[in-house]
C-alpha cells in the first residue's frame, strides 16, 4: 500500500476500515521530517495489514482539532474508525511496529 494524504473531507473515509496509522504533521516540523522515512519503511514492511495516512495540520485544522492534536508529530492508531492508541513525537520503527501489532 502507498501512504495516503488525508484531508478534513477524506479522513473519515480513509480511516473507516481496518487498522490505520494516522500521522498528524506539518512541512516545517523537524521531527515530522525525521519520521517520514520510518513510515515509508513501515508501509513496506506491514503491507496490506496497516494503512498509513498523513494529515497536514496546517491545511486540515478541523481534523487535528477533532482529535485534540496539540503537538506534532502525533500518531493515532485507528481500528475501524475508532482511536485505539496514540503516541506523540518521533518514534523509532520498532516502537511503531510494536504499537501497531498490538491492534492487528
């Protein structure tokens, strides 16, 4: 699967089914830039088991506000549209894989 960019209009549809990792980020955020290649690797490693969506908080403030995103990167794990886990700040690949595997 490829990483998808979600917007205020598409977020609910993008996260409605299965396990989804939502990355709330911004182009000016250093840690967000650091985590991007980690998410690419996770996307390759986890294949069809997990969908990864990115949400630019500057352009999609409604969705960021709905989930109480105060710091970025914030990563939410959603299962069938419901938030089941959350982590804030840069995380190594192993930690994110462990976080996701709990919900598969």
